C-alpha cells in the first residue's frame, strides 16, 4: 500500500511516500521528485564530498529507484519526474525529545554537511532538525533533496532557520539554563529572534553569540517590520550578493560557537540513580536478573524502557534487543545516558529520549498530522516499566487503570514493577499530600493488571515492598 | 495502535522549505541576508586572523592546535 506522508508537503519539489508490504517489518520509504531535483540528485551522487558522507553514514542511504519497480510507477503516475528510495530509520524522533547534547550533535552534523557542500559548490537549502534522525547516538541527515547547487553570491539561505531551530535553543540552555524542549515543542519552526531576545536580559546579552545571533537579527527584523508595515512596499533584498568566503567564514564561526556551548549535568532526582537507589546489592542483582531473563527470552526488535533514569536496565536490554528506546522526563539523566552511550556503547542501539511520560509528544503541526505523537511512532514489542507506577499515580495523578490501558494498547510483553505504599519512597511521596491515594495498593494494582494482562511470573523484592511482574496481553 | 509502525516511518525525511510563520505581509526573515552579510564580514576577518595566528603558532611551537580543525564533528 502506498501512502503519501502527512508531514511531507512544504517543499513542492518532492514528496515522501511509504510503501507497506505485509511481509516487511519496516515500510519502504520512497520519494517522488521533480525534474530539477532528479537532475541534482544524479549530479550529487558523483560528488566526492557526498560519497564521503555516505561512507561515514552521515546521510541516509539513498538510491534512484529502478524503472520497473511497480510502486515507483505508481508514484511517477502522480506527476513526479523520478523516484528515490531511502533506507528507513529505526524510529523517528523530534528535536523536542532530544537532550541538549543530542541537539548540539545534530547541529554540528548539519554544519559539517553544509561546510563540505559549500566547498564543493553545493549548499543545503533547509536547516531544520526534522531533517536529522538518530540511529542510536549517531545523527543521520535524511533530507537529500535539500542539497542544491550553490549559486554565485548566494548567502547562507537557511541561516535564520538554523538559528531558530538549533543555535538559539542551545544558547538558551547553555547560557541561561532555560529548558528549551517545551519551546521547541511549541515553535515547530524554531524560536524566532524577536521572541528569543526576550529571554536574554541585562548582562546575558553579552554572552558568547547572543549579540550576533539573537539581538542583531531581532533588531533587523523589528526595523523591517516597522519600516514596511501597512501599504509601504517591501524592499527587494533578494538580489543582494554575498561572497562565498563570507558564507564559509560564518558557518565556521557558528561551528566554533556551537562547540563552545555546554551544560553541566546536575544532581537531579534521577541522574545519580546508580548510586542513590534504595535496593541492597542482592536485591538489585535479583531485579537485574529478572529483566535479563525477560529480554533473553523475548529478543525484542524494539524494546521501550519508560522511566529509564540513567539507563541501567536499558543497557542490559541492549545486549539482547535490536533497538532500545530509553525514555525519561529527567533531562540530565537522559543526557548522561546519551553521553555514556556515545563513548562506551558496544552496539549503538540505545536511543535516549526526554519524555514527560504523563504528557508525551502529541500529534501536531498542520491539521494535527505533520508531527506524530510519540506513541504513534514507537512500536515496541517489549516494554520495561520499572518503579514508575507510583509516580504516575501519585505524582502525575493518573489512575492506574488508565495507565495500564495505555500500556495494553502496545499489545506486547511487559516487565512492570509495583512499589507498594509501605516502601520508603512511596511514604516520602505521600508525606505532605492531603490526598493519600488509598486506591494505590498491591491488591488493587493486581486486580487492574489481571483485567488486562496475564501474569507469567512475578518476584517480590525488598521483603515484599516491591513486586516485579512479567505480564503478557490477554 | 494499529499502523503505528507505518506512521512512524511515514513521517521521516520531510523537507521543510524556509518557513515564514508570521502570517503577515512583511517577511521579517527576509532581513537575514543583511544579518548574514554583516556577520559574514566580521567572521571572515576573524577567520583570516586565526589562520595567520595558527600559522605563526605552528612555526614557533611546531604543534597543531585542536582548534584549527573546527569542522570536525565534536563526537
């Protein structure tokens, strides 16, 4: 079945289609392109810089579709001049689910690709993080039609978009400690300079890059708005020429700026989980053993570890799974996992994402179809939910039945850990609450569980204060 | 949750042309050519200065600074 992609409509020169076949696990990704884009692609494939990017797996593997391909013929029938085939990525994630280090790495990949392209007489016309996806901790550029020949005198056309989508959020986090993720989730096209300028007050305007890449663009945009509003004709700025040396120097300068940005990992509730958990060694080994048994048996193609902290159990799962999506709401814990996996991972198969589990990324953008909700993109065949239910019930105020319904909707095997109300961590959670959540107890939990799942095995931990279950859908 | 996999892959590889979300007649983004010209000019001066500085440093100390290769991915 061929379906045009909901979010692929902004660039009129091409459109992405998915082709789903019953025997294939992943849908194939096709792209109909117009004549100019087709011509560009054929030239691009012969360029040394592009071949090098392909070898290093910095760009998604893309080929021209064979003319006898029946799906290609159908796409050509829609009026396209040619059809490209892309290798699918494991899972689509968005910049508002990436930690600071992931956004920074994606930004550096974009700048590297742009520099290589400019030096070879090409440029990249878009600069949005939606054109970059992660395979484990490695960013991959996926929007091949973005490569276009550089025209003499052409400025860095996507400079503003780069600043809005990458540079500004990185500077906000690094210089001001502002959580950039909710902003990126709201501003799908990036944070505009005039808005960003409001976040930099007083001396923070003198921090590296702020005056040049936030305050100056904001000032220019305000002046243009003031000068050209109402019936005043707009000045033609499209004919301005910029030397290639200026463009390359600007890209180099921005690269240096991005590299200089960093954030420290704070001691948050979860970022030191390995040292601060409340199990003794024997119990912790028992819990690890239970999880390992489950993943060994399942050998998942995609396992989702929700509430992963710094990924202690994701790392165990990664030994037996093709892909592990490690999700947690604590930015610093996720960043720590990402940094660890970047330097120590043997398999590069853990994708750490920042997700508030009581409010995961929704369907949004044009007609609510441009960007998909997290649970529509994730397709796990196994799930770990370790010591999370009490947070969902008591901290997020979500009834256990609703949470278990959500888990049931994934229709796969799950390891879930229940932390009873006598456990010191639940006692702490309830300490200063007037609502005591009396429905939160083991009996009620097991009753709700058995309404939706079959319990395969279970094991008590911490003298019965916690119980870990392997459950399967009924 | 049916078709979740289809949806997951169906949203990849989306080309986004320079967006202009302010639905007004004035396109504030058109000013970025002015900004890139100004910043490009100063960046070029800085680039040239650094180039000669590193050259001099290499001649004096015989070592290559890490900062010289600013294109490499910071992995």
